[in-house]
C-alpha cells in the first residue's frame, strides 16, 4: 500500500477578482522508501503541494476538491488540532530557509527536545540524548557541546542540518522538503542532498522533495504541465526489504 496518495488535488485562492486555481487536479502516490521529486519553474505550485500535504496552506488558499491520504486515511479534511498530532510525528518538514524555521530565542537543543517530547513519551534526559544523537547523525561535530548553541552561532549549512534533525526528531514516516538547498552554497547543497539520501536509506522513511535538483543516483523525468517527476533511488527497498521495480 502507498504511504501517501494525492488524488485529483485542486487548490484555489478566492479573491474579489475571481478564483485562482493554483493546483489543478494533481495526482500522485509515494511508496515507503521512495523519493518523489517535483520539478517546475517558480509559481508552478511545488511549495503549495507540500503545504497542502502538511496542512499549512495560507488563507485564503483552500483545498477545493480532491483527497490526500496518509496510510489510507484522509488527512485533508482534519482540523488544526488533529493535524498537529500528525505534523512532526508522521510527517516531517524541511523548509527552504533555515533562519525562518528556527527560533532565534531558543537554543537548538531546546527546540529539538521540545519537538521530541511533544510526540514521543520520553524523559528530559532521554530527549536530550536523542537530540545529541540526531545532531551527530546529521553531521554536526561536537554535538554534545553545540546542542546548547543558538541558531546564529551556526553557519548556513549547519543550520540546515539542524532543520533536518528537527524534521527527523519524532521519527516521521514522510518528509516534505521544500527546496531545502536553495539558500546554500553549491558545495553545501551536495552535502545536504547526500545527507538526505543517507537518512532515507537508514530510516526507510519517504521523502517528497520539492526541489529541482537532479540526483546522480536517481532516475528523473522532466514533467509537463500538471504532472510530477518521479525519482527512484537505485537501492530503494520497501518495508519488507524487497527491491522495488
């Protein structure tokens, strides 16, 4: 069974001049362990697709029709409180600019431990240990010391690694990545993409990657209007370990 299914999704923005249809019957599905890359020019609806999945459409934007299903259950018709229990725990998000994703008033450790304890039944000490392990896994050296640092004390690439750690903190099944390397230098971009691929192989979770990079380890298709691009990792495997076609 598909982990995520999007069926005939229509997103509209009503205004006094009429209704703008931003997404027009978009359909796709993602299997466990699969990478789906959405490629398109600015304004094509890449970010809107991700925002619709995680329930963060900005008003007056609304889902006019269609369905979004996670593990066979509809999530597009849930209220804010119900979606809060899904965001983070079942669906993680990596946004374009790490500075807007991190609170400058709190240390990265506090932000990580709060996220962990909001979704997992762990003690303060265990949450801190998990946070340190996440920072180590995402390539931040001296994680036990740096966990108490604030976002401004990290470089751009390191901040994006912290954002990835936040997205993975509650062990979600799906990651929505909205152009996670756009604001980074080219050398750092390659590191972040490599890190995401390694995490995918380790956790078997699924990524819906909203960026226009073509990975060397993936097969890509350039989409036409209204379509999406599917990218399969060569070593992709389902939960049972069987190789997917």
